[in-house]
C-alpha cells in the first residue's frame, strides 16, 4: 500500500487550452505536435482539491538546495528584515511557471508565513493571446496588438517578461485587477513596464470614480501611487504610437514577500537570451533571489550539451551583471516522456494488392532530460551557484510513470496536473523555508 503525507492546500489555479498539429519526422518524433503541446498546454484536473498528497516515492532527503559554496547569508538577513522591507523573489521559467499553479502555491505559503507585500509582477498574457493566471486580469476596451515571443520576427520590442502589447490608438486605457475575494491582494501602487511614451491622464476605480494619483515616469517604466488600496484600476493614458507594454508590478506598499513569476510557454534559456535584457528588466523588482526553472523544452530538440551550457551561462551572466546583490538558484527539470511513432505494416488480406500500414505511437522517457539535468548540476558546481535538483526530488529515473499513474502528470506526459503542481509548489516552499529562514 502506498504511503502519503497530507498537507493543506491554500491555492486557487486555472485552466489552459491546447491546439494540436501533426507531422512525423523521419526519426519518429512529431515535432510540430510536441511544440504545440508545449506552447499551448492543457492543465488537467480541477482546483477543488483540499489536500496535497506527498507520495512515498518523493525523495524527501533530496528536498534541499545544493549550495555549491554559494553564500546566502546576505539574503537570509534580508528575509529576516521582511517585516520592515519587502523581500523579493523572481522565478523565471517556461510553461510550468506561466501557469503559476506551483509558484502560486509557493507564493501563498511564503506570504502566509512572512507577510504579503503584494501580488507583484503581472503580465498581459491574455492580451498576448495566451493563458493567464486566474488571480489577476489585464484587459482593455480599446484595440491592442501583440508580438509573439516564440515568433521568428519581432516587429516591436519584446519585453523582459516575454510579452509585448501595443495600443492601437494614441489615447487608450488598460484595466488591471486582482482577485478581490477576501481582499487578498489589494494594491496601492503600480509600476507599469514599457518602452515608448506613456503619459497617464487619469486613473479610475472599478466603478469609474476618478482616483487621486501621482505618476512618476522613468526610462523603462512609469510608477503610479494611489492614496488608498484597490483591487482594480483603469489607467487612462496617451502615447505617441511607439508604445509597447510588458507588465505591471502591483505593490501594497507594505512589508512581506514578493514572489514574482516570469514564465512563457515553450521557453528555453536561449529564448530569454534572445530577449537580451532580462537582467535589466527585473532590476526594478529588486530581487534578492532569482530562481531559473528551464531545460524541459530543450529536451524536445536535438540536445547539444556545449550549446546548452553556453546558453545557460549567458542568461546567468546577464542576470548577475544587472543584479549583483541577488543570489541565483537553478532548478533541474523532472523526468518527462515523449511519444514516438512507428509505421506498422499489417498482413495482406486475400484479394488486396498491398499491405495495410498504420502509424502507431508509444510513450517513453525523454532521454534528453537526464543529460540536461546533469549539465545544470555541473554548471552550478563549477560556478558556485546553488541548484535545486527537482529531478531527484520528484523520484529520479522512472518517476514519470509513477506520477502518471497517480494522476500527478498529465496525459501529455510533460505538464503536471493541478494536484501535481500543488505538490511541487509545496515542496519548493518547504525547501526555501528550510534554507532561508529555518537556518
């Protein structure tokens, strides 16, 4: 009989949609279909689960951070001061992070312990044509256009968040709201990240009442201060036709923890390198800890260890250079699976001139995940960067079949279910807690 530990779950999550293409290459892998699944994931299950189950095959002994000689004493002290000055974490990743189910779990537990400084960074994903977490919304009654992160050519500046939306008219507006259930995430300040002219002409609440405000422009963002806490504002503004908007930081002007997330479906280390200014972009968020959870999407291409380490080093260097006071935590991807198709020929029946053929597919462990995991471990060791070995924590070799059998890994064998993400978010919370404020 399987043994489980039960932990109370606090988080709400959301659903996503998927479109599927189909074209099998000579090696048997359907690359177009795989790319569609990774860029447009389906998260299975619902969020009515009350408890998180920790199966016995989870390697609890491995649920720790491998420090690799990294000195985190400075950020431990900053966390102890979170009751006076907000402590900021930025978590960067792919579709596992864009969904914000696991990271939302981690955020809620940390803020329950140490205080809620605010919702933090929110990104206009829906306006960009992709899925958005359910605890906030960014909308507009005016026309906007977007530039796709995974597109080949960017006609406008791509934001450090992986999103870039532009108003279709010189005078426009945008509404930013948080889930107002129990007034969980009210905010009194907005930092709107953008490029190009952004002149604020007015701010109203959800009822359309004008609110007093002050707007302070900067080269890369405009900071708006309000008099009172709100859960929804409509920002009226003028631009000169050159505006691109990337995201909004929502602050309550109170102590506690920020847990910002930047996740993009299909993203890799090289995707963020292509953006080029991720380190500078997150600098106004004042991160003490930057977590990078990437590598899963690289496992679905033709893996080259040298190029992978080069891409990893480029992103880490970019972040470190712009944020010298921040520590970095690299996270390895867990084991997943992919489907390989073969052509099966059936016996020729009497009277038929040709044998009948059909395409048959079966799932198997993605062989690229392990060398990617090992490359991340080696890079962290060689560069004195801390690593969280999620591959080992999740159960290591053979764990993907166990997660699938327990309903923790979805039918695509890549993305977790709600229950799986809740479990992951809890385990990450535990390891941050044990490393940062239980020491």
